[in-house]
């Protein structure tokens, strides 16, 4: 029986690729990639010639059973996402669960994940925190925000640049204008920045300077 490897890839700076990740990607039989064109640039940079196959949210339901059977027959397969660790707001959970249920060994390598440096850089308590990922766009959003308004642990969210202002307005509305917020943008990249302040202050900052790039929002929990 083969093995499934979950291999993190850099979220920006290629120097964050680990030696082990490069070795595993060279040694496996197939690499499942969220976007083969995007991942092709990464593999070329590290001189990895392993065969790639597309595996993303639109086709993973149809291909999981086939992939599981391939691993059971002896193939070693690696899964990568466009950036960061697979299954963290990216495809990977369904395949991992299917492999676990089939008795297949799953090996997740340590590596880049955007929310960890954003959490540490925020300066907020990080002994206990919750990762929310992307908030619901429409259905269930208000319900979720009302629930999180009472959360006492530090909260972590992912957001796209064009929805950041809307989300910050909702944080000020549901959590309070003085709730501490930290927005990290373009982590590990050339124009990386972290903006800290109250929900209102951070909203004002990005109203004047429209954001670009990948964004992680860290929100302080409700005070006791």
C-alpha cells in the first residue's frame, strides 16, 4: 500500500519551501495540484519533474475513490494547494478523510500556513484561539457574527481584498468599534504589512488605502 503526503508550499517567499518538501515531491509517483499551471512554476523552480494531476474543489468529489484505489495499489501520492498547507481553507479534507477511512497512512509535512505568522504578529493572546477561515458570504453570516461577538478567544479570519472593508464594517457593528483588530497582508512577500488598531481605526486605514493581496484578519476576543 502507498501513502498520501500533504505537502505545504510557500505562501509567497520561495525560501520557505523545506528540504523535505522538495524531496517528497521528487520521490512520489504523482502530485495532486489545485492549479497545475500555478504549481508548475513552483516545481520548475525546484527542478521537480514529477507528474502532476489537477485536484481542486470542483473535481475532488469525482476523483477521490479513484485516487484512494491508486494509493491502495501501491502509489505514493502528494497533495499540494496553490499556497500554504492543504486542507486549510483549501482542498484536502475530503481526500484525507477518505484515506484515513481506507486505512491508508497520511503524512502531513509541517510548513507554511498564513494564519500562524498573522496570529503571532498581532500581539493578541495566542494561548487559545479559533480559526474561522472565510465567513459565510450571505446565508448564515449574521448568525455567525452574532455568535462570535461573545467569543472570548482570539479569532482568525481569511478575507479577499475586495471584501475586506465590508467585513471590517461588520466587525465594528457586531463586535464593537473599539474591538482590537490586526490585519496582515501579503505575508512573506515584498509588500508585507500588518496594520493594528481598533475595528474603526483599521477600517479607516483601508478606506483610505484600498488593500491588495492575500489577507488574514486577527480579532481580539471579547473582554471579561
